[in-house]
C-alpha cells in the first residue's frame, strides 16, 4: 500500500511527473527543510571537531582568511545544486539528477559516491560527538571503569568507540520512531545552533583575561604538520581547507527530504543555499572568537591545536565544560540529521534497484519511515569507523581524519557530477521555479573544478609518517581515504561493467505516465518489486 495524497496537491503531482508515488509522509515545512541541512552542517560540530586541522596546517591565517574564501566557493557549489533541486525535488537527490541529465551510468556512480560520503558523514559526526562526550564526562569526573588492561590512551579510544556506538544507536532509534519527531528535533536543533553560538561567542569575548591582536588572527601562519615550511603555500595550507570543506557539507539533505517537504520545488533549493550561507557566516564568527581567545600558544600547541585546548587554556573549568556541553548537544543533533539524510538516500537508491538486497532496504514501516535503510546506514557507519579503535603513538585516532576526508571526497564528487552534466546540457536545461539563469555558464565550471582540486588534496598524506617509502613511515598514520574512495570506485565500476549496466536503467517509475500506480514501495513489511524502468 502507498500513502494517500490529494491528487490536486502540486507537490504530489510534480513527484508523479518525475515518476514516483507519494510514499513518504509529506509533513515538513520550508524552515524544517532548511533546518536539517543547517543541522548537518552544524557550526557546533565542524568548527570544534576539526579546528586543529586548520590550526596545525596553516594556523590563524587559514582560519580567519581561508574560511570565508573557501566558503564562498562552497556557496557557488550550493547555488548550482539549488537549481537542480528545484527541477527535480526527489529523495534520490543528486543521484536522480545525474541519471536524468546523463543517463544510468552517471546516476550509478553519482549515487554510490553520495551514499559512501553520507555514511562517512554519519560516522565522522557521531564519532566526534563521542570524543567530545568522553572528554566532557572526564571533566565532570565520570570515568568508564572498564579499560581491559590497556594503556590510558588505548582505553580512551575504546571508551570513545563505545560511546560512538551508543550515540549511533540512539540516532537510529529516533529516525525509526517518527518522521515528525525528526522534523521537530531538527527545528529545535536550528535554534540551538543559533543561540548556542551566540552564547559561546559572548563567553569567549568577555571571559578571557586577554585576547590576541588582529595581526595574529588574520596574518599569523603556523606549520605543525611535520612538512617543511617551503611546502606551506602549496601543500600545508590546502590541507587546512578540510576545516571548512568538512564543516560545510551535507546540505544535499534539503534535496533528500524533498518528498517530505511542502512546496518542495522552492523550499528545497532555498534550504540548500541558505544553510550554506548562514552556516558560513555564523561559523566564521565562532572561529574568530576561538582564535582571538587562543593566547596561551604553548598550551594550545601542547593540546594538539584542538578547540578544547583553546577553551581550557582561555576559560575557567566551569565555563569550558559549559561551552563543550553546548557543542556536544549540537553535535548530537547534527548526527541525528545525518542519519536522516543518509537513510533517505539509501532508501531512494534501493527503491531504484541499485543496492544489493534493494527489496529489503526499500521497505517502509507502518509510519512510512525507511526503517531498514536506517539500520543499513548505522551498521555501515560502525564498520567504516572500526580503524578508529587503533591510534598512533600518542593515542590519537588518525582514522577520524581519514573518515572526514572520505565524507568530503564522496559527497563533493557526487555534487560535482550533476553540476557538470547540467553545464554540458547548456540552455536546453529545463529549470524549475528557482534558477541561476545565465549565471550557470561560469558558476558550474567554478564548482566542479574546485571540487576536483579538493578531491586530490584530501587524498594526500596529512603527516610525513603517512608518506609511503619515507623513513618513519607508519601504517597507523596513513590517510586511508584514497583507499576507500578508490576501492569504492573500482568495486562499483567493476560491478557496472560485469552486470549492472545490463540490469540497471536508472530511476524506476512507481507511477505510470497517466498517474496510476506502477508498483508499490514496500510498507509495513510489504515488498518493493520493480516492474519497469524509465526510458533514457
């Protein structure tokens, strides 16, 4: 059975024109659509969890000047995606766009890059939330008594991973329980992020006894990567771009929730670009406040250049705990939204027969929630994060940086493919109500060239110890992002050549051209058999 809808409803009618019946419950407002992308970007997550990446690779200059410059380029990517979201408001999002604009092969590879990237986003956000939770519990004197006889550093990694699994399980349960609850929590999350950042900035401005000057914040360079200073501008500084690129990602969620959003053809594109713009602006203010407060450089450097090191060196213990608590709750909201977005993508991709066991993963429960897709995403997120149980010599989980790189590469490559295809079509493209007009001619190339540069940068070693055949090489320090992304590309490419190109034809219609039902996505234990594919 499928969800009932008013045949005169323009959202359901547009979805029917795109080939799908209204199976998911459409109850999200435009603000809630914006809120999920804003929550996934999360200025209470990325700026705190990845602060050290920019501090060690570029320093204050990368944070104060690099952040707005990179954010402007990301906004161009977002504008290009917004135009596509307006034309094709479906849960498949960028996978559907690529299929429509380029054919089944383009859709196949786009979908897999998107799915791998989304799973990595879930893994990285929830693991970071676990790390912050573990640190916060330690500040309150709460210690997990089980250490399995390991060293303190290894015990910390074990405890963090355990918390990661618990947090991920909670997010899965919330997403399975109710789509309405998820929408409500995302709405609360948006306000938590806005008010939370305002409170943190207020504390960082008034509480520290002194602040850095403008010269330090906007001009000072740092290179603590281990690579030579001669590599600063062309190697070290680009590594620091992971801070804004990892923070401002996942805004395709507004597209994935299109089938659950009212007035989706205008609300979804607005959700995409507005979430980027406001996150970039608010995140920059927060990062400037953190950098101005970083006056005890010895303590910050000794703490690995982390946001927690800045806070603990500039604030009292009570205020440090207060700020970290606000950030941790924001990260929890962020992870919940990430699971929502990833599960909708997994559901849509399975609905079109692209995922092994697709009939199983495309089933909905009695509340029209993709329960099994949620479980699939959570399980794969745990598996991809298993290397985080092993740290380097200092007990640091290098795997976290690798997972963040995987998320950025997977997501942005998936973003770039339909943007390139839209540019290739040119003026023949049929725009929705939100359009770039003729600006696409320069914005599209800027977007996909920028993504190509970043994909290369984030496959590079983050430390000399990760450079193969170099003295001191250590597998524990290796950035395994190129191994995962390259392995994924090889696997799905081989799969495509061997069989999928003969069996996969892109998005499968669940309604006929006349608007009658072609097949039903499984609900409440039903099946999701496919009976026909759209012609390309």
